[in-house]
C-alpha cells in the first residue's frame, strides 16, 4: 500500500491524476528507539506529515494543529477506529471495552453507557471524599518521611495514590496498607501489565505472522501470564461484590456506589439496556479504568512537580495562590471547593499537559476508508498517530514553546476540551478521552495539597538542572528516572 499524491505533471498534461508517493522516511527499527524528541526532529526535517512503513503497516505521524484538525475533526468519522494489537485485544477481552473497541454499534453503546454511568460529572463529584481521603493519606506518608529526614520517591507514591483512588472508585477497595501510600499487590500488577500493554511488540506490525513472532520473541508468554493475573483480580473482586450484594445487612450499602456496583446492576437489566452486558464486558471496562486512568494521572503530577522544581518562580507563585485561597488550616486537606478559586494552579496543570501529554504512541487511530489529507490519498487501514507532544511545542502556535510558562493560559480561551487543536492532551473528536474530568479532579486536589503542606527541595544539594527530564514509553509517557525530593512541612 502506498500513500499517494496527485501528480503535478499529470495535472499540467491534463491527464487523470496519477499517484505520487508520500516518501517513507522511517521504519520499524527506528520507531522502536524513537523518543519524542527524535520524532520532533524528524518532523522538523520532513514536515508535519510523515509516512513510516512499520512492518506491514502504513503509518502516518501528524504533527501540526491543521493536520490534526483534518484527522480529528474534518475526517473524524474516517479516523475513529482503533487498530487491534494482541495486547489490547487480550486485556479488553477481544475489544469489549471502549478504548480498544472497533468503531461501530458496540463502541457507541459502551461509550454512551460509561459516559452516563461512570464518567458523568455527578459520578466524578460523588468520589470527592475518596479523593480527599487518599490525598490525606499521601500527605501523612510524606510527613513520616519528613520526620525521618528521608527523601520521598514521589513517582512511586503518586502512582500508589492513583491506584488507591481508582481501586476505591472501581470496587471500594484500597490496596496499600491502612494509612499508607505504599506499594501493594495492585501496584505491582498494574505496573507489570501497563508495561506489557504499552510495549511495542514486533508482532504488532506483521499481522500475518503475529502469533508466531510474538511466541518467538517471548512476548506471547509475558502477555498470557500478565493477563491471567489481571483476570484473577477482576474475578475476585466481582465474586466479592456479588457476595456482598446478597447480604442484606452489608454495612457498605450506605456508601457511594462504586463502578462495579453500577455495572453489575446494569448487567441484570438487559431489557432497559437494550444489549447484554456480560461479565467479560465488565472486566474489559475495569481494564480501561485502570490502564487508561491510573498511570496517566500519576505521570501528569510527576511532570508538574518536576517542572515546578525547575522553575522556582512558578513554584512560588503557585504556592502563594494556594495559601491565599486556603489560609491557615493546620493539618487539614485542601478541599475541592477551594480549588475552583486557584486559577494559576489550573494554568500550571495546562502548561504541564502542553509539554508532557500522554504522547503520540500509545492510543493510535486507524482509517476505516480511503481519505484525502492535505494533498495525499491515505489508504484504508493506515495507522495514525496524532503527535500531541510536537503539536504542544509547535512554534507557530506557541511563543517560546520549550519554556514552562503557565501565564500563557491566563485569560486565554484555549483549553483541553478538544476544541483547540493546538492543545489536545485528551485527544479530540469522537474518541476523545471520556475520563478527562476524573483525571483532572485527581490531579488538581493532589497538586494543591502537595504545594500547601510542603516545601520541596532536591536531595544532596543537587541543582534544579540535575532533574532528569528524559521520557520513557508505556501507556503514558512517564519520567524515565523517578522524581525523588526532600520535603519539609510548611
Ligand atoms: C491526565 C489524565 C489522562 C490523560 C492525559 C488522558 C489522555 C487520553 C488520550 C490522549 C486518549 C486518546 C484520545 C483520542 O484518541 O483522541 C484517551 C482515551 C481514553 N481515556 Fe484517557 N486520559 C487521562 C485519564 C483518563 C481516566 C482517568 C480514564 C478513566 C478512568 C480514562 C479513560 C480513557 C478511555 C476509556 C479512552 C478511550 C476512549 C475511546 O476510545 O473512545 N482516561 N485518554
């Protein structure tokens, strides 16, 4: 398959348009080692529309707001499929979820159901207490490090917090020890699974040899083992929920419904639902909630703090705002109602998402039919990566794009809701992130509290420029090296 351009010569000679290839500028070997900066460098040389031949898969990388608008708005209906990779198919029970589902009736039904029942503003609000309690546990855990003059591994703690919040939202269970924000069975399992799911396996790009390539490289074995453990976890939680709902004197009946309560209830209501929500559908949705929701949230917080450490002026301004809004409130958690007045904090989060979006690689789109983008004909089944990372650093949209400058969002109409294609950390169009509000609520409350309760320093008198900002690939783009800081209480 080639990506064709209408030839100028043929137009001059009044001939029917003949094909001209959009040159292939990269291959699988390069992509395997391409961090975002190399992709950025390639697009600086080859323009914002790049064609890579990844094994058997024609692949486009789109790195300008104009082209992103063509993919995610003008031709959203053509590009709203997701390619099936073995890892996605496995963890989503053959694409029964939202993120891995092929575009069509099933995806529409699942997305609508989850938007109403799981991702709605009402549901996000109902977990306010869960977020505030888990942030309180995080603060207490950091305080204990302070009292022992120990460095805080924030990368690890933030991921544990995010897992605990999601565990409580999904099935009312936190997995760390009581009162701790430490590693748990869930934490290790999610880490391992996210690594497997985010891995670029060679077999993904050779569909006809996929299974055998994955067996030979050992990827298939890794995938099966990981899946078995995750499936056991979902089964255990579903079993416990079914048992609890049979016990009329269950004390947790007073509490907010969790996602699993909601999904189990819906699964018994085929008539109203109009389709059958099986156990596998439920497990697939749980997989989405954990895999799409935990690391993304923790990674954004990690980048925000790293940028604040490198930019003391911004750190001071953000802390001043939090104090001004909250006032003197010893030992308490900053509450969500107070965050609505923290406009600069929101700019800091925007600026973090601009420079450190989820990344172009983990959740690609796929064209469902042939389509013309710019002057090129893009064949059916082309994989498309919209490079939010490069778009967020595009000098034609952003002044001094490499500088962390939250003020650029003050008084600006640009937001992350998918309307402004120069800033798309949550994507845009039909397949835009449905968990945006949930993710932002977690990030805001955690960041406000980390700024309110602590002063942060680098360990061993290292300089702010020593903070390593190298990225690593996975489901989200995380810091390659953990963020380790010293905290003192304010
Ligand atoms: C900072 C946090 C987050 C970021 C940056 C983020 C980003 C993204 C992006 C870029 C996409 C692809 C959109 C596209 O193709 O246009 C996506 C899809 C998705 N996200 Fe998020 N996300 C976050 C949090 C969450 C949370 C908390 C959840 C759920 C609990 C979630 C669930 C999903 C799902 C299910 C999809 C697939 C949607 C579909 O294919 O229809 N995300 N996210």
